[in-house]
C-alpha cells in the first residue's frame, strides 16, 4: 500500500473513479509515477459532464434546428468565370505573394492523427503517394514549401503538429531524409495533447496497461492549445507572422501556402478563411459550410437527411454545396484570442472499441462493432468558425486541389489520390505543349514546378527537360 497524494485520492473518489484508484493503489510506488502523472493532467469535471451528455444522447435544441436554420454561405468567392473575377483572383494572388515575401505567413501541417481508416502502420505523412517515385506525403509538402520559399524569397516557417502516436517516428523520418533539403531550423515539430478514453457504460477511465491510461490524440482542434503550450503563438507573432496556412497531411494536392487564399484572406481582413469545393452530390459524405444566425458553421453529413441535404433556397441555390476541404487560413491574433479561459473548442464524442486492462490486469479486446465499449473524445478545428466574427469562404478547383487519402480503397484512397497526381501531371504537360503517351503515369515534383505556367516556362527555357520528369508505362 502506498501513500498517494490526498488530492488524487479525493478527486478519484469524488468523480467515482474507484477502479482507477484501486489500480493505482495496487501498484508498487515506482510504477505509480507514470500513471499519477497522467491522472494529474485530467480534467475530471469536464470528462464527467461530457460522458453524462453522451449518455442521454439527445442533441441540444440548437443542434436539432441547425439544418433548418442553415443558409448557403454568404461571404464567398467562387471560382472565376468572368474577366472581372479573374482580375479579383489576380489581385488576391499578388497580395498573397506580397504577404509571403514579407514573412507574414507560416504553414501548419496537422499530422497527429492515427489514420485508422487507411490502416498504414506508420504516421500517415510517411505514406508513399507519388504514382511513379513513391514520394511520401511529407516529401510532397516539403518540396512545395522549399519551392515556394525559393519563388517568393520568403522564410515561410513550417510547423508540423504531431501526437504521442506519431511524434518520434515523424521526427526520425525527417532526420533520415535530411529534412528533404529544408533548413532543419525552419521546421518545427510540436505535439498535441491527449484525452483519455472512457468506458461508455460507466464513465470510468480505461487503462491501456496497468501503469498507463488509454489515451488518444485530442483531435485536430487540439492545435490551438498545442501551439499555445509550445509558445509558438507568441514566437510567430514576434517574428512578424500574421497568417497561418493550415492543411492536413492527407491531401497531396493541397496548394500549400496558396497565395490566392492568403491574398483573399488578407484583403477581406478575415479571421478564418476556408477553402471549399462543390460537393459531388447532396449525399456525398462531406461536412459543408453554411451560415447560421450570422455565423459560419460546419454541418456534418450525418446531421442531414437526404431530403434536407438536397434542399435549395428561395433563389434556387443549393444550400449545402460548400464541402469543407480542411484547408484554412487563420489570423494569428484570432487564434491567440481562442486560448483564453472558457474559449476552448467543444469536445466531440465518438463511440469506438478500445482495448483495456481490467481489474485482474488482463487485456480485454472488445470487437463488437455494434456495441463499442468506449467513448473517445476529440476537438475539431472547424469549431473555431462560429467563434470568428469575420470569415471568408473561397471555392477551390476540386480536381486540382482536393484529393485526400483517407481510406484503404475506393473513394478518397491512395488509388484515387495517385490518379489525381497523374492526371494533373498530364494536364500540365499538355498545357506546356509536351506529348506523352496517354497510358503513361506521370509525376511532377513540386521542385520541378508548382503549377502549369512554371512547368511551361521551365521546359521552354531549357531549365528542365521532359526526360527529367518521372514517368512509367504500366505493364500490359
Ligand atoms: P482525420 O480526421 O482524417 O483522422 O484527420 P485520421 O486520424 O488521419 O484518420 P482516421 O479518421 O483515424 O482514419 C484529418 C487530419 O487531421 C489530423 C490528421 O493527421 C489529418 O491530417 N489529426 C487528426 C491530427 O493532427 N490530430 C488528431 O488528433 C486527429
């Protein structure tokens, strides 16, 4: 029997965590250390409130009425169709390029997820996505950033959010690849927090081993506090950064530090700008941006019936068209404002099967997909949207910019994403006047060209030869 701090004993008793208390008491003192450390970071009140709310499973008044109150977003820049639209885009690009050049932009890649749907056994950024060379997702982004730094003579710090699940391997991978040619000091890794999994029926915290809680990353919404805790918000501010370009690790066709997006964001003095694409169909499983009572919010596909999802407004416009690409630009000062007390993003509950160690020290592996044993908690970054007073939505070119790798097969898989990279390569070469066999697979490195005009110019000037471009002909 050990002498536990009285505050811990009291807290665990108050919040009905007797099994955890017993597990803690049964450990020899040296082994208590790690578990105690983890327990000390837990906000038990918040967990209890969230678990209780999840038990009743009744959505709030506000949630029930959201679909009916939703309007198609008002503050939107659509893809250019007219000459004046093209002028506006050109002006935004110039403004964005200026901001990059002035050192006002940093890039954030969120790479802390566990990638369970893909089922890849390493951090998702290490996934080989290049259709010819197997270039990894991390390499695609690193090369984009390097090319953009060179093009705009800009610093563009790169911040990569990792988690307990991905940190070590990610950092080692960058080291082993010599940071893909980037200056190591210009790449910052920072770790997001974790949240404990709870037994769905009892609200007990689950143990992953006798000395460890079952923890998982706190969601991409953990970004704000992770930046704050690492001192990065202050540091970036002091370095003159004003806009944070945010993207996810799974979309190799995201235009990292996109000058158009940054430019519109800056011209509109937006606090949070989001790139959207038009959904393929009302039933496509994608969150959509809408306006609700004067705020921009996201409605998840699961919140809408098929009839609701297909609704048009009085002017004939489809309401739920604006699919979220998870590419955002944040105003740094806005994010700083979200670190204050009481401004934390809300928690979302997901029912999942989580392995756990029972009172006898035995690892239990639940596997009934219809009755998950646990609830996991996450914060979502897009919950920052309604907290902003000035938001902006920019429509991106879907085929060019949004080809994520989420699933093992089918929609949004490696296959569809690689096909997109190949299609984009073919298109750029065609625009540059180069003929390649239609059945060949093409992969253009961001270091060779960031866009079609650059490819054209470099091929025409002889800086690049067609033979430099990676191609392969599939076996018949
Ligand atoms: P997803 O929501 O697609 O989750 O993350 P995931 O973990 O990658 O994949 P699944 O759902 O388990 O299959 C979207 C982006 O947010 C990051 C991911 O790394 C990805 O870039 N993310 C997600 C984090 O950085 N931290 C998290 O806790 C969750």
